[in-house]
């Protein structure tokens, strides 16, 4: 599948496009963007539109789930739930709430 291109503007600032995925597993490509944070964007279609979909934490709390949601812009709460940074140990942390990071639950259900 092809990756759409974006012209940088206020609505797309901090959004990075994923590389084509390998098979059915979501494998986004990620690159740090200074202090602005990054969005983890899929190249897989989630609906019949050409909208970009970003990884979003659903709530700012421990054990929250992640879903792919249409990429938001501006300074909305939804946008804050879609911005990520990498710490010095390679952990992915939410930019607005850096005390929270993405960890693998080992396939366990809550």
C-alpha cells in the first residue's frame, strides 16, 4: 500500500506517516520530532475515507487501552492523547503525561 504525503501545516504538525506494514500486524515507522512529540500513524485503512489514523490512549490512567482514532489537530484533549515521546531508555511516553508509558501486557486480558 502507498503512504499518503502531507504538506506540513498547523493541522499536521508533529504527525509522522508510517511505512507500509508487513502483513496484518500494524508496524508503524516512528521518528522523534524534537520536543513537539510524534503521532504513531498507520498506513492501513480503517474506513472508506483517506483520513489518517493515529494511536490514541483512551484515558489518562494506568492500564488504559489504545485504539486507532482519526488524527486530531490543534491543542485538543484528543490530540494530547495522540502525542508521544521517547525517553532515554527507548520507552514510549505520552507527551502531555510523561509519567505514563506504553508497556506490553504480555497478551494478558485485564
